[in-house]
């Protein structure tokens, strides 16, 4: 537990800086983990009566630093970014705090205070997300902020760190259970009634159950109720449904983990805008994809005003991603050690890559890309799975190296990474990623 104690001690240092500030400028990443990081911190600051201003961005930039330097903010804190952009952080002439779980490029010589789990022997890819770091800081600001574990959990789920919970994440949820704001039960990781839920599911994705009519036919054959919530079905019905869905995933080519992850811990949350942590993650992501970051942040601060609108956004996104998934097999391009697929809608690329590598074609990393003709730029999301990582794949290194070769920027985690680069270097980029991944696999 020494490593966790060291991490907590550093979180306390950041907490003390924030408590002593008259105004805090918060910059965080635009995904569920980044937004819940901001939500946890903003709630903690609000409770302390400390004014703050929050901005949600895709990545740090020179333009952002110029804006910050023109402001009178005393303290600036970055969440879910900053550890890998020392050149950007150095340009800010304020007191800069960084709380990031990505592999760091520096330790203490750039930011005023730098909180990164990798510095303390904690794996930032699986044991703590940025939201977990924000929770540690908030908890050190005031012990009453332990109730914010229910919000931070949504961030860990957003970065798929709940399969299973480990390290800081596990400790965080235990504290949430102790404080009565998280309840853990075992069940199917699907929410709602089967007819409306299964055809829309992408985690996991059921390739041959993409229509309500198909699900009704299946349930009728199994004599399973159609309108009852999945996790409230009679035990015998639940067992039959689990067995059938598992077999369907196996037949379509899903990896073993996607099948076993169908059943596991279900996290319900109290005093939140919705009943389940995974539902909160999904709604925050839906708002973020529409660039409605204020709405997403409100949800992450446990406000329920925008839940219905967020559900509309999710419904719209689900239709788009399911359309992309229905034709992904015909669009896939094979390379030696990777697969690539072009998407029609930029926000779908991460989900499409993740679903494909977990539920359809798990033997190679998948790179989903979107061509932005207006900007003459290609944006790529790369996804692997645990089996590929155990074989040596590190997509962060592969994407970073290829982006350098192609004149762009790239990086992230070993299992999930992203990049952007000039359109005329598209094939150069893919060739380099394929080369690096082949080298990592020893093929």
C-alpha cells in the first residue's frame, strides 16, 4: 500500500494549493473520464466556496496557453492531460497543477505540482483514471467529498477500468459503498428491458440481434418476459438469457473477455442524476460527442436537468454507430498486423474501433479513421484488447511514433490511443503503425 500512500500524499499537496487559491482555472479532456474529473473537482471547489472556471478541450494547445496567460487566474489545473505535453505546460506563466494518468514525459520540473500514478508505481491504464485522481484530491480537500466516488466511478468506467476494478479504483468504490453512495450487485451489464436494450447495445455488440423483432422472436423462443428490466428478470430467465447471449457473442467472433464481461458487478449510485454509474458515463459521452460540454459537466456535478436531452443525444448516436457497425466487415482493410476502417462520422471512430476489436475481429488492433477534407487532416482512434496487450502491443507508442513520421501528434494508452496528421500522409501513417505493431508482436 506504500505506492497508494505516496500517491495520496501528492494528491494532498495539490489539494492544499487549491484550497489556498482565490480562483481556479480548470482544463480537462473532452471524454467521460476528463469531464467527470472536472465535475468532481468543481463540486469540491463549490463546496469550499472557491470560484472556478472550467474549459473542456480535446488536447492542450498553444492557443489555449495564450488565452490562459491573458487571464488573471492564480491557479491552473489540468486533468487527463498535461503529463505528455511539457512543451505546452512550460508556456503557461501561472501556477500550473497537472493531474494526469497517461504515461508521463517528465516528473516535477515542468508543472508546479504534478500528480501522475506512474511516478508512484501505480498503473494509470488500469488502476486509476483521471477521475480517480480528482477524487483523491477532492477527498484531501475535505473528507466529506468521499461521496464524490459515485461520480468518479463513471470516469473509470469511461476508460474501461472497471473490468475488474483494481488499485485506487477498487479503494475508491469501497469508500463509496461505506458512505452509502454506491451499491454493488452482480448481474448482466445491460440496463433496461431486453427488447429496447439489446438491439442498441454496443458494449457488447450483438451482430445478429440488431432489430427489436429479432429480439422478441428470441425471447419468445426462450419464454423470457419482454418488458421487465433485465436485472429484475426471474433467475431462470436471466440464466437462459446469459447463456444464449454468450453463445451468440462466441459465434460472431467476440474475444473471451467480452463474453465473460457480459456478467459482473453492476454499480448503482445514490444522489446522482441517474441510477447507474455506467448510465451516467454513457450520457456524459453522448453530450460530449455533440460538443455540449456544459451539459456534460452539469451531469458530472450530479445535476439532473439535462438527463432527458442527453438521452436524446444517446439515441441519435446509437443509430449512427449501429449503422456504421452494420457495414464494418465490408469496409475493413487488412494489413500485416493491424486493420483499418474509414468512418463517415468523426465521433464514431473510437466506439467503432473498440467494438470491432472486442466483439467482431479480436486478433489485430483496429484503427478507425475519419478524413476531414476541410482541414486536410486525418483523425484516428486505435483500439486493442487485453490479449493483444499481453502479446506486447502498445498502441500509445505505435501511434506516437507513426504520428511523428507523418508530421502529426499521437499518443494515449497501450490499449487505446489516438492521432491526427496531414491527409497526404495517410498511407505513410498506417504503414508505420503496422511496422511498429509488427515489431511489438515479433512478426
